[in-house]
C-alpha cells in the first residue's frame, strides 16, 4: 500500500490491534532507502518501466502512444539529462534530478518491483502490514529477526544497487512524522525531530496553500490524525501554538483559528472540558473529513489527467513560485491573450526547475 505520510498508517495499525493481530512479540520495521535519485541506473529504470507496461497495460496505446514509443521517449529523456556545475556542463548517467515528476514515477515503479519479496508477506497467514511512502517503508513482522535479515540478504544478492537503513524494534519506533509505541497497548503521536530548529513552522505534504491560517488548521488536523491519546494531542497543540508565537504570529490570531478548528468539528467543549471520549469523537470526524478531501482531490486528479497540460518551467522559488502558479497565463505570449479560445481544454502548470544532486556526475 502506498501512503502520503505517517498519519495514513495509524488507522491501519488501530484496525490491526482491534483484530488482535498486534501481538507482544511483533516487530515494527522501517527501511529508509538512501539516495534513490542517484543509485539506480537508467537501464534498471527502463527495465522496470517495460515490466510495468507489460504487466498492467492491456490497451495497445495510451492516449495515442504505444508502449514502444513510451520506452523510446523515456530512454531519450534519461540519456539527455545535463546540468551546470562550477561553470561546466555534466551529463547525468545515473538517476535524475529531484523534483522531476516523471523521474519520481520511474523510481516509484522500480521500488515497486524491488519490494515484492517484502510485499508477498501480506498474502501469508501472518496478517502483516506493509506500507511505503516513496523511499520509506514500514512493515510488521511476526517471525524471527534472523529470518527477516535473511530475506534482506537474499534481496541484496538479487539487487545490490539499493542501499538502505533498517530499524527493527518491538516497543517503539518512528516512521516519517509519527511515533509508534506498543507497550501494554498501541499509542501513537506526532514525531518531532529536535535535531532541527525547535518550533519551526510545520510543512505538511500535499498542502497547496501557504496561508498561515490554512497551515495552522492543517497542522491541527495532522495532530488529531496522529495522536491517539488526548494528552499527546494537547501537548502537540501547545507545541503548535509556541511555534506560531515564535514566528511572530499574534496570540489572538492563533487562538482565533484554533477556536474555529474546534467549532468546525463540533468539538468546542474539548478545549474547556477535555476528556478522551470527546477526543475520540473528534478524531472520527476529522478522519471522515480527511477522507472526503482525499476523494475530492483524487477526482480532481482524474479530471486533470483527461486534460492537455502545458508545463512551463521557472527558476522562481518559494512565495514567488507559489504566486506564479496562481496565475500561470502571465507567462504566455500576447498572442494567447488576444485569442482566449485558443486555450480551451488546456491547463497550464508552472513547475520549478529541479535541483540536481551534486554527487551525480
């Protein structure tokens, strides 16, 4: 199963516990695949793309293009990647630049085939959990630790190009932005990495708006999705408040939007009379709201795929890039502005120029 963040894993773990699959002897395992953009050769990426097209595409053409043409164009793209470093032009002969949507897709397909020995565990009688967020994997393991390492050894023998960090624990572990604890029962909360600047404003995956009010609201949503216990949520809410105060947001601004959050989810009493039962109801409502938003986003993506999309690459960064994405037609020539009908059925997207890794030459 592919997920977007650690919060997506929590409901699966809670269902896993409700079915009595969460035993005291279980292992929680994370694998972080290192340097995915620089460790996989172009030949490997092309091979797995070909396998994917053969395994899952039944039509002879995709939007008028046959699979051979897709492979040839992909090969051309991979073999014609160049970047400038220290006033010299280099050709990238392994992997690709971060930020390229198509490169991320190729790596995703490659990892899909690489993970198959681990994924097959789902089909055994062990009722294991397996999820992946691009290059970060989480799984449960009910057999011996030695047997798991033997499996990894076999995978390494088959493909030595993938390097990873593995963590095997029984009581507590963190995966992406979530802490998972399993002592007498399952407990989850937001993971904070104190190696970085404390009280840094959160950046959340998949948020298109960078308005502070929206960031604050979605951070509270994320906290509810991650924290299984009321006390952990209260501590995370306090951390969120301190983070915004630290970055010069007013006390009134913060508490006004926190109050709006509880009001929107019919949980205003929770701030005055906190109890676990009321918090559990809030979690259920937030989950339903989050699922609805994801379905709406999926529908929008499906509609987008039916459109003709023009990508305009820009060197803009941060706020400037965000503002440019709100009005992409400003980058078009005057002839398009004079003939508005010429853009019917066409969507324009502004894409930031990707960052190429310096160690790939």
